[in-house]
C-alpha cells in the first residue's frame, strides 16, 4: 500500500474516534491528562488490533459481519448516546458528569469506533496485502486524533457554548451511529 493511501485510510478510520472524543471532551468539567490518555490509548489499541483480527478472520467471516456490522455500531452508539442525553437532561448541575474514559462505556466506545478497522483487515486479507505496518499506522492515527478530539471538545465546553454538553455529545454519538448505518445500506 502506498504511503499516501495508508495515511488517508488511517485518517478516515480515525474520524469516528475523533468525533466520539470531541463529544467526550465536551462532557467533562475537568479533563485531566489521565482521562485523555485512557481514551486515546484504548481507541488507538482497538484501531490497531481490529485490522489484525480482521486479517486473521479472513474472507469468509467478512461476508457474515459485513451484513450486520452497521446495526452493531448503530446500537452501541445509540445506547451510549441516549444514556448521555438522558443523564444530561436530568442531571443535577452541581453533580459532576461520570467519567466515560473508564469501564464498560470505554470498552463499548472503543469497539464501536473500531469496527470499520476490522473490515479493513478483512479487505487486506482478501487483497493478500500486509497488515502489521498498516495496523500500526492506523492505531497511531487513532490515538493522536482521539487525544486532539478530547482536547478540542473540552475547549469548546469551556467556552460554554452549550448549556448541557453531555446531552449535545449524546446526540452527536447517535448521529455518528446513524451516519455509519446509512452508509452501509
């Protein structure tokens, strides 16, 4: 794979992670480096591992997963997004928003943003191309774009553009899920 193609692929795959990271950053009153790194490392690791898993699974499984992966992404992002909207609308402003960079929400978001990378790994297997260098570049891009996205989202939140940033962030996640779903129809 040519360098330019690989960079464009990594950037494209990193956009979902960036979008989710912006939404996450907007929901945080304080956004310590540890939270940014947890989200970035998780998204980057999943984006690195999923192409490898996709490559190993091969062409047969690709056809099975391709038929419903968009439903999985829509379901996960809609669930997490709806929960964020509900909590944002009923949340006591004096109580801090829960840290979404830990536990199950982190796992679900990491999985949802990396399913496309799994499909890329499948396509590499079909094309009989290498995958290790490509997966590494994809993971590095996802890590970097996630960190930048959280930082950007937090700066937007600090400007108090939105009175309920977690509700807005939840709507963004649902819209990302819908976008991915509609692209696969």
